[in-house]
C-alpha cells in the first residue's frame, strides 16, 4: 500500500504543478482559474485519495468545455482529468 500511496502523492504533485501553470497564465479565464484553485485545495485535503481525486475531477470537469478556454489549456485540463482518473481506481 505504501508504494501505491507514494505513486498517488507523485501524481497529485504533478497535477498541482500543472494547475499552477494554468493559474499563472493570463489567457486562462477567471472562472476556470477559480475552479482550478478549488480543485487544488481539494487535493490538499485530508480525505482519502479517491475522495480528493473525485472532488477535484468534479470541479475541473465543470470548466473543461469552457468556450473561452485556449486550446492548449483545454489539452492540459484533459490531461489533468486523465491523471485524476488514475488516482480514483
């Protein structure tokens, strides 16, 4: 179990780095940044990995199809969702 937890911690760290990259990007809409910030906070909670990932997925998924999202940012968001899915399993 410890190996799996270490892997989840690494994945969460990767996700948070990508979220930070989008949060610092001026072309990402404010509502998307707000959802990403909430998702990041969910990942920092003391819940189980599955609960944290589900909560973050829900928040990010809400904005994944935002019409004002730059195409590369949408790709990053889809990648985030894919990484979060790997934690839930």
